[in-house]
C-alpha cells in the first residue's frame, strides 16, 4: 500500500479513537457470547461473520499502529500492518454488518460492533473504495440541499398531483390545505421519503388530526450515514435542522425511515425542536383521541418487524404495538421481539446497494424469514422503508406468504370519519 494512503487511513482511524471506541477495541475477551446474536452468523455460520471476528479486522490494525507492543513486537500482539488485502478485508467486514447492534445488547461489555465498523467504513471512504452508489446518493442529497431554491417550485407542482389522493383518504375541512409547505411556526415539520407512498398516508393522518403541520422539502434518508462518511452525514442532517429552525417548528417528525430517525434524534445535538418518529406521533393521536381508527379491517394474523434503528437503537417499541392493538385482535409478536428482534438483513446501506447485495441479503437473513414464518401471520407490518424493501425481497425469496405493509399506511386506511 502506498505510504500516502496509509498515512491518510491512519489519520482517519485516529480521528475515530475517542474514549468509548478505544474501550471497545481494548476490551473484547473473545468469550463468543455475541456470535449467535448476529443474524448473519446465525444464517450463515462462518467464522468471519461473528461480530468479534469482524471487529478483529480493525482491532489488529489498532494493535499494530496505536499500541506500544504492536509497534515493537507485532507478532506477539496479534497486530497487522496495512497490506494489499487490507481494504478488501475492511470491505467484507463492514458491508457484511448491518449495524443492527443486536450483538451489543448481548455482549457482557456492551461492545458496539457497529461503532467499530464505522472505522472500517470511514477508511474505505478515505481510500475511495466504498460502495460508489452510496456516496453518489449522498452527493445527490447534498446538492439538493444546496440548490433547493431552484427546485422548490418543481417539488410543489409535484405535490399538487398528490392532493386528490390525500383527499380520497381524508376529506378536508374548509381552509385545510392537503399538503402544506413552508408553514412558519408549524407545530410539526414532517420529513418524508421521496415517493407518494411516504407522503399521502401521512398527510391524510395529519389532516384527520387537524395538525398544524408542514412538509419538508428534503427527503429523510441519510446516505452519508449508510456509507459512514461523517462530513456527508452532517451536511444531509443539517438541511433538515436548518429548515426546522427557519420555520421555527416545535417538532420534527421523521417518516418511516430508521436511519433518518436515529441520526436526527441521536446525532443532532441540542436543538430547539423535538424529534419524533411518525409511529410515536400516530400513537399520540390515537391516545389523545385526535384520530379514531377502525378495528379488524385487516384480515388474518398480523405480526410486526421492529426496525433496528427505531426499536433497539431508537427506543420506539411499545408505540407500534399500541397502534396495532387498536387495529387488530389478531396481533402476534415474533419469538424474539422488540430490542431482541433480529435485523431484517437490509440495514447499513445494503438495501440501497440493490442487486449487488441481493444474494448476501437473502442468505444472511434466513433467520428473519424463519422468525416470520413461525408466526403464521398473513400480514407483516413494519415502520421503516429499508426494512419494508428487504422484507418484501425476503417474502419472494423464501415464499413467506405474507403481505408486507407500512404501519403508517394501515393507520391512514383505518381512519374513521365521524
Ligand atoms: S460478546 Fe463482547 S467480549 Fe465476548 S466476543 Fe463478543 S464482543 Fe468480545
Ligand atoms: S451489529 Fe448486527 S450485523 Fe453487525 S455484527 Fe452486530 S449483530 Fe451482526
């Protein structure tokens, strides 16, 4: 490996070495408790797919370049120098981990493999060896933020075409705008994904609740976080923060996108607005009687997949279950549920990598397909776009025989008109 590149990689590595990550790198006792936690290992039991083995790729470099013993006697300290295969190993480790953090909840020391893999992802970015599609999508989001004034009108025109579908779901009262934008002082700024499916049902529910809301000009998903580029992650996040501050909103409601929710909730620092997921907002509307939903209009047994970034890593676990209790008498949880749920296998940018990751995504999520099948559910509900795409692919691949649905669209379809 060229000296300049090695120096750049080490600089990036060093920049990541805060107290917590250093503790993760120093602490692993190799007890192996985490091994069975990982859906990848559980589905494809190969040594390299255990969380500890993934972390070891980084740990060996740490020992070589940041530990006295590794610098002096690398063979003794299990240290490893950069060589021609290092980047391939980093890629294999980082992009076979969805960052679900299930292993962390089982590790006696709470070692966060996702954090360790963020070092690998950053080094791949520095070496320009990251999945190109993820960086490209992040760049598109950033440039949209920079040229919003030029594309605003086109976006608003596009929204006009969705209005009749919003009204079909919920008839407006006089003065209500189906999809409001740029509402100064709105109570809620709703950040959707690109696509009508993320806007129409949400708009119908906001209107039914008579919410003082406004739609963001930006899509929620943060491809910078998927690719592990902190600078891009921040630029993408800042577009939403600046919009929320400019409009002086009280709350930013993130659509069904786990990564977007976790990034804004946990990485945006102290802000003058609250961050919620749409699931939390819908639960609140039902509890406060702002909306009413019809029970049992969806037939058959219903189960719920907890998106890792919303449930285990975002703390939203009771809310979807409360909503489902209002929608059906036939809800059944999976055997491992909520914070203990297995990842769908599509996180960490894998779904966005499309066909390139398809084979791995399917094989590494067999345990998820088995978990769903064991419920005998006919409807599989989730609250994350990424999970929805992955679960739909799994449904075909493993003949799971379910219909995959978004929770928010079920709420919109079940609205009762007084
Ligand atoms: S459970 Fe924790 S300490 Fe044990 S091998 Fe896994 S990461 Fe290391
Ligand atoms: S974060 Fe998830 S995918 Fe990554 S090693 Fe841990 S359990 Fe496996």
